[in-house]
C-alpha cells in the first residue's frame, strides 16, 4: 500500500501488516489511530495502534543477519527517518515493501547501511478479526454520470452505428467475390459501390458529430469533477494541508482526468464492445465453425495473458503515481521559491533534489514499462501466429472447396473486427485496474471529513473572547505546543502575544480563528463555545493576517474584496486607507483594476502586508488577529497603521516580535514553552524582572 503523504510511511506499513494478516484498514482510519502529525509517527504509536486492532506487537533490536529469524511481515526502521515492511530475508539480502516506492530487493550492503537495528514484529492475537478490503467506488460520481446520460447515450448509439457501418465492407466483399465477380453480374457492382460510398460518407459525418459531442461532454465533466474536488479540498481542516505537499494534491487532481475518461467513454464502450464481440464471434462461427472457434481460442489466450500483465503492473502503477506526486511537489516548490534560490545560490541543490525525485518516479515506472514491452511483444507474436494459422487453414479450406473465396476474405475481415473490441475490452479492464489506483488517491482526499463546524450563527459579535485551560498537540503522544492557556479578552481590547520562536504564539492565533482545534479546554466567543458556532459565519466577522498570507494574481479590487460578497467600492477604499495602501494601489497602472501579480510579485514585502491587512479590514471585523502582520513595514508606516486600527474599536489579537508594535497594548501575554508566563501592561512588565524584560534588553542590545 503506497503512502499518501510524506509523513505517513509508518501508517502505510502498519496497513500492509494488517492486510497481510487479513484485516484491511484504510489509511485515514490508521492516521487517527497512530496520531500522525506533520512530523510523522513513532514506533511506539505504531505498536499501540497494532495492539488496538488485535495484533500482539513488540519492538526488538536486531542485526541484519537476524532478520531471517523475525516473523514476517515485520516493520523495519530505515535510514532513521523512514519505515519499510520486511517480507522475507535470506543470506543474499531481503525483500522489502517500501510505501514510497513499492516492492524491491535490498542487498546485505544496503541492509548494513540503512537498517537502524529497530524492528517491529506482529502476530495475530486472540482478539484479532479479519476484515475484507472495501472496493473503491464510483458512487460519489453518480450525479455527474446522471447529468451526462443523454450525451453518453448518443455517443453509444453513434459508436454502434459506426460499427454497423464497418460491417458493410466485409459483407460487401463476400457478395462482390461470390455473387458479382465470379458469376459476372455487372449490374450488382453499381449497387455495392453505392452502398460502400454511402456507408463511408455516413461514417465521416457521424464521426465528426461524435467528436464534437464528446469534446463538449468531457469539458463539462472536467468542470464538474474539478469544481467538486476543489470545493471539498478548501473545506478540509488546516491539519490536512500541514501534512501534505501542494504538488501532491495537484497531482491527485490529475487523477480526475482518469475518472472522467472512464465515465465519459470507457464505461459505455464496455457494453458496446461486449455486444460487438459476441456478434462478430457469432458471424465467424456461422461462416466457418472450426475457424471461428480457433480465433475465439486465440482471443481467450490473449485476454488471459493481458489480464495477468495488468494484475502484475497495478502495484507498480500505484508506486509510480505516488512518486509522480512527490516529483510535482519538488518542482512546484522550486518554481515558487525562485527568488530565495537565486539569492542563496541554492538552485543547484534544488535541481538535485528534484532530479532525485524524478529518478525515483522514472525508476518506479521503468519496471512496469519493461514488463509491458515484454508482454506486448509476446501478445503481438501470439496474434501474428494466430493470423498465420487462420490464413493457412482457411486457404486449405478454400482449395478443398469447403469454403468459398468470398467467405474466406470476409472471415479474415471479421477476424480483424473481432480483435478490435477484444483489445478495447482488455484496455478497458486495464483502465479499471488503474482507476482503482486513481480512486484511492482521490478518496484519500474526498473521504477526509471537512473541518468540524457547529450549527449556531454567532449573530453580530461584540468581540469578547474566553479561553479555558486550552491545550494543543499535533498528535496523540506528541509534545504539547500549548498547555493550560486561560484568558479573558474584553470587547475592543488590544492583546499582544510575545515570546521566543516556538513558544506557541502562532498556534494560539490559529486556534482563535478555528483553523486548529484545541486538544484540551475550550474557546468561547461572546460566551458561546466555538464548537457550537458556524465557523464560516464566525470568520466573516473576523479579520486575519497570518505570516504566510497570500496575494493572488488578480486585480487589487479582487484581492481586497476576497471573501466579502458584494463589497462596495467605498468600503474597499476605506479599508485600503486604514491599511495605508490606497496610495500604492492608485499609483499603479489601472488603479484598482491593476493586477498584483502572482504571490504579489508586483509589490514589495511591506506593500503585500498592507494589501493583506486591507483585505482583513474590508469585512469590518469585530475581532482582528494579526500574526507579524506589519513586520515588513517601516516604523513610521507601522505606527500610522496601528493608530488607524485603534480608532476602529475592534478586538485585536497581535502576535509580534518587534516590541515597539506592542507598546500601546492593553495587555501583553508572554508565552514560553506553550504557557503564559507573564501578563500585564508594557511598563509594568518592563519594570519587573522576568522574560519580558529579557526580551526588551535583547531588543536594545
């Protein structure tokens, strides 16, 4: 089973161990059981999760030579940052299943180099229960299929008509030879010519119409499928994106093309090709039973060989798809970080990183392509031998007078027609097997539950916030990021969060926005528990500028109005004035209709921050959360921005390292190791010994 994200190799290994013992558990369920965080999972968490599913699990120390004595499948700690499954071991090495690249053989030298000596072994216990693997389903795509039924029906009928038109040639050939040329019936020749011409013209017109309908259908299906995927993706919780690379999610969207190809053509073709196969087989048997059965036997042999090939390449295809996602992630990262790479001279290193991932993708696909080439050559040889056998046996039948020349020529044409739908059916079966890979990659996204939200509309917020014993950790068993945070914020109050990097300030800001869910305690807005509130309605009354906020490649107007339906031009202009960015916008060519460039490439760092702040202010928020929102501004502009914000009277939660920014805060909270260690006004905290005074002295040093 290939891992679906970079941090879940241990989870994928446990899934393979459970499956080997007969219990198939999805990765989404195992992520929860193992408590996967953005840093992955631990060996202890894997053992405990295995025990919860009824396995007797233990961690052991072993040398490479001891691997032959371990019960398999076992999980090996690999290269200090990875897990692999041990299938079997011998004197010449071991067979491993790497969730990142698939099954492979590791020699003694690689085992000595990469195996850390830690192994996890499992045996079914008394409470272990088998569970069949659920098949990937197309049920979620029924709505798209239902809307496309008229077009699909037309395409099916058009394909059937084209196949019927294709029968005109072999039937006409038989009539031409047996009933026109040999008996010398010249008048029939004109009728046959007219029939062939009409069939050809009809085929051309129908093919053109079929192509137009298919193109329109595919465009509509692509729009519906991609729209649903993106809509669901944007409703997922923050933790989902923290564990995945954007390039991998982009590559998974490419799997929608495979789903569309199957729904928009292959599915209907299966029924048509099945009917054509039966019709052609019946005609061949009617023309000559023995030759007909011979061709059908050869077709069955080709089908068996092809199905065996498809079964063997399915796992290879899954590994290749996962490797392609990682390659896309590296390429996307390089393209979005070009400025950093140029400034640091890190381009060659990034190229090397991408090259390694590209090589892994090529290596994952090389074995599959080699196997397909070898099998393709064998199938071609079988088809050639079959055609030669039919030609020789049929020729003998003609010479013996048991078969007319016209029937023989028509039979040869039918043989070719019979092999076409057979090949199409085998290709469709291959698509079905590949479709399973694509569906599982998509299901990993589409089966992830949207972020939890309550049913209650918060109404118009006053801006009061209460936190009680709030704690947060990225996964069960992980070190706490926040612990015991209790806080009461009055409406209109300015609260500053300061402290060293890694103290939990940004995590607390994300919890206030509902982006991260506290693992302990509760958060209340105007006295209502956050878990009861409709998050979308709540966020419409909250403004936020986070450290990694994005400026989009759109107009300045669209960037500022993002998330604000029907924003009036006056409201946008007011927000821009408050953020001290209106002059920047009006000075650009096109003014508000000018474009900011991808990622705000047309702006300086400070201008991007002010544009993001204008976006937060455009919704006239009751609560404003700012995480280093003015860190790139000069002191004079920053002071003007904060004077403007103070005049709004909204509740402000400010995360800052620059202490001049928080001097006028009503209260300053000093965080260290996830706790509030000091609280008070700037002057009071500066006057007494403690972490805040140390921060002030460090700032002036």
